[in-house]
C-alpha cells in the first residue's frame, strides 16, 4: 500500500488531501513519525524521524494521531480482495503482503493481469492506491513493488532478473539496511554489480551468515516460499516517554509496567519463550538491545523484570538516559504445524 496510514487519514478527512500529513506523535510530546504522506516526503520527512525534525523540515505539516482500528479495517478489506485470487497470502504487516498466484482461483494465466485487477479492486472498494511488484521470487517482487510508487506496477521477467539486480543501488536491496549499506560502500560496494564481484565465502567472512543471502539475491535467486501461516517470532511491548528517564528507580518502575503488558500479550498468545531482549533508546536517539537466553521458558513478570534490570545495568542509561524502553520475548514455544511446500513454475505473460 502507498503511504498507508497517511493515505487512510487523507481518504477519511478531505481537508488533509494534497497536504503534507504525518501520522505519529506531536513534536511537543517528543513523538516519532509513523507514516508520512507523499506530500510530506517531498520535504524529506520519513518514518522513524523525530516529529520535531519533521516540523523543522516542513512547518505546515499536519500531525495526526494514529487510528489503528481504521488501518486494521482497511487492511482486512484489502486482504479479502487478495483471497479472491489465492489462499497463498503471506502478510508482512497491515499494509504489505506476498501473494503466490502460480495456481490461482480464477485460472488466470498472467500474474501481471492479476496484479492490475487487484490494484483496481483495492481502489474501487477502499479508495486507496497500492503498488505491485511481480516476479519469480520474494526478493525480486518486493524490490519491484517500490520501483514506480505510488500507484505503481512493475514486472521483472526471469531473464531480466540478474541484470536488474546488477544495476540496483546497494541501499535499494531489500534486507540491506542503512548501516549495512554504509559498511558495503566503505568496502567499495555501491551497486549490485559491485556486490556480485564478491565470493560467497568473502561475504560470509565480512557479514556473517547473512552474506549467503546477499550472494544469492544479487543473482536474482531467492527460494523462500510464500507462507500463509507464518510462525510468530517474538512478542514485545515498549513505551516512549515525553521526558527522558534519568533515574534508575524510574526506569525499573517503567520496566515493570512493560513486563506486565508483555505478560498479558504472552498469556493471550498462549505461548512462552526462552529469550528476553531489552530495547533502549537513549536521549540522543541511539538505540541498543541486550538479550539473554535461558534453558527454560520465561513466564512470570518478576522473572522477566529481574533479567530486564540486569540487562539494563549493562547499558549506558545512567549517563545517556532513556527516552524509550521495551521488552520482547523470542524463542517462542508455539506449536508448529508442519506443512509441505511445492515449488511451482510461473507463466509471466
């Protein structure tokens, strides 16, 4: 979806249309941009940017508090459209999903025609625009979806996959964040063609096990199936604060509240986990995490809080203070239903 949260706000409030809109916390509460309309993006505003920076870039920007119920409602309507064509839908978030249309419910021979129809239905039924990427695997389809945004559609044919990846700037590769992209640029890797010169062993040495992923995607290779029943990897809770937490006691109280919230989510999910991760964002916006894995599952608030405090004491919050704290539980004990997956051929007519 195109600027999804902001687009829903502009759809529902005509006075916002054509204007720079930011969904997120207001600057006086030290909020953060959750989503920015395309009009706001023209000023260099983007998600995760501090709201006070956004207003400096565009003094006339309109701040809107998030309405997650509205976004969820729109997302569910869009997902129902997907299911008219295929049951192989893997949601990534409220506004994004992979679809495998190799075998589709309407026996349509062309993935591109299906994408056009889905885009048309989304606009007619929700008054929102979507961008679609079509190709032979997840990496290429995801990358293609960003080529002609907003309201775009882009096809990467199998025979063009490697050439497309070679021309791609390294920061445009899905799965390569800004920190890794800078590390690559420092090593002389600016495009896919530069990345392709590296052997798999060299990439593994430089970037760890993810180096193998980089080696294959630059060659247009990605054999991950579309998984309609994705296993949840973690459950978390976090809170940002209008005023930095500077005292250890106030941080412990905050962590206890977060642990209580996390416990409720764990109970609702009917699971548990063995790895607890603490997330801290300092007053200067630097973010760090600390984790501990136990031999048995964590259940209680006191148990989680004790570990969280120990992890907190390994950070620099005493000097840098905290504007955000969070806890997440991973290595979950969810029951997994084994599924059999079949790789199918796609006709890109």
